[in-house]
C-alpha cells in the first residue's frame, strides 16, 4: 500500500475497559479488490483438480470451484493483515496479542468494513516507587539464647523419637539424648557443643533474615501497588492463570498423582479452578506489570548469559516444555529479582 492509499483508509478508535481498544476501519474498494488475484492464488495452492497440477489451476476455474464467499474472506484477511500494523502506527496503539476481527461489510466493489478489537499495553501511572521503597525499613534480625535452646530441644526430641522407634521403646520427653560433643558430631560438621550452638544460631539468623527480607518485599509491593493507576489487559490475567495452572499441575504430578484425577477427587473442573484463582491472577498480573514498568524506566534487564545459564538448567528438569516458554519465564524471574534489589537499595532520591 502506498502512502496515498493509506490516507484513504478511515479509522476510529474507542477505548474499552481492561486496556482494550476497538478500531472501526473502512478500507476503500480499490484497495480491497486489488487482493483478489492473490487471494485466489493462495486458496488455489490447496485445490487438487484432475488435469491440472496442484497450484496450477487457472484463476477462472478456481473462482467457480472456491466460491465467492471463500474468496472474499481470504481477500479480507490479506487486506486487514497489511493494513493492521499501519493502522496501529497511525493511531499510536501499542497492541499486544492477536487481534479479534469482525467483518461488518464485505462485498466486491465496496469498501471493506470491519471492527478490530485488541488488547493494548496499559498506560500505567507509577507512584514515587523509590520513596515508597525507602520508607519501608527492614526489621532487625535478633536471635535470643532462648530461641537457640528451643531449637536444640526440638533436635534432641527428634533424635529421641528416632532412637525409641529403633529400639521399640516408648518415647519419653523427660529422657532426651544428652547434648555432648559425641551427639553433635552425629548431626553434621560440628567440632563441639559450643561450635554446634554457634552455627545453629547463625542458621537461625539466616532463616529469620530471609523471612524479614520477604516481609519487606511484600510491604514494598503492596505500598506501590496501592498507588498504581492503570487497567490490566485480560490477556495478562489469562497468562497468569495458565502459569498458576502449570505450577499447580507440577505440584500434583510431583506427588505421583494425575492432575485430572486429582480434580475429580476435588469435584472441580478446570473452569472452577480458574474462577477460584481469578482474583489472585489479577493481582499477580498487576504486580508483574508494575515490576516490568519499573524495570523499563530504570533500564533494568537480565543479561543474555544469565538467562541462558538458567534456561539450560530448567530445560533439563522440564524437557517437554517449549524452550521459548522457559526463556520467557527465566527472563521474567531474573529481571524481577534485579528490580527488587534496586527497590531494596533505594534511598528515595
């Protein structure tokens, strides 16, 4: 299509909820009709007729064989396929996913008219995420001697129960194994009781540290999310629902059960699960969009080397999963982690 031809295409855009757009388009008859020979040739590639080689059936014979309706529909697909990206550019629409096309007028010698509905990337309005993140402090990690002692007691109880089972005796909480150097050496690389206590406390500090860090991350996300403005495309919610089903299916199959059998036991269908998960999927989609937008604004990306390393690891674990799907997931996870680290180190400046 030439620039002059494009200027004759009429469009109007209506913004819909959930970050969608409805484009009404009218394409002049001269543009539409010019695709007829190409449409017939394309359809003719699959027509077999005695006396002619496949793909070599004359156009006039094909017209009779194919029927006018099929030819017009193919013409419409070719015409809209060429015009669609140009329309998006002219209307400054950042479309995502595949468009849904509804033909409203289709006839030879007449303008081709259609309504195209598409998801568009949302126009998110981010709050001052640096300020929000810097205002949420990480709690101090403190481990008391009492906490260490409680953990030591639990370890002794576990060993006591195990010994009772081995000897066929009744477990008595008042008769726990003595905590001495010989005992702690059976638990791991510990030189003595003081060494065991010190390393145990260190491990408790690490575990509490992870919990505190995760708690702050959740608070940062909730803080930014509460002030985020913008619709979430249905396409992104659907992607999250698929991801949640994949995770759930994997967990069930890892326990040695078939996913469909498990659903029967629950008395639920796939659609029931999707309804149960929808609220969570919407939130996850919103969070992911938020993180993606922060990453874009701050030019935060995962390197190709990092992505490739993790993709190779996961491909070994999930050989039946398409490599592009794994790559997309890994890129998202690594980038998310980088964005979180950026937020955690933010000073609010």
